[in-house]
């Protein structure tokens, strides 16, 4: 079973792309980050300042994956390719 809190601790502090998945393993969101550690953790912080749309998505996240990139530009290109 995927433990979100445990996996948040393992996130690297580097650029990359992350994919949030629902309980069925379907990708529900793809995003890029300058720091995977900081960006992915933001989704799982206190949600009172979150947009309702984002809060709804976060409630459906069962797991996440990430791919490290060498730079912000590489992360941007990778995100674009994954969305396509």
C-alpha cells in the first residue's frame, strides 16, 4: 500500500515532474516543479487556503510518482510531453 506521508519524506529537492494518481491508478494531474520536495508537499498541507477545485482533486489522490529532471526547462518539456 502506498503511504503518502512516508513517500513525501523521500521526495528529492530538485526539478522534476509529478503525477498524482487516484485509487485505480489513473493519472489525475501532471505538474512540474522547481523543487519536487516543496511543490508536492504543498498539496498535503492544511487545505483552508486551497481553491475548492484543488481541494477536491487532493481528496482523490491515492498515490503519486515523480520523475527528476536536470533543470526547470527539462521539467517543462517533460511535463508537456506527459500531458500530450
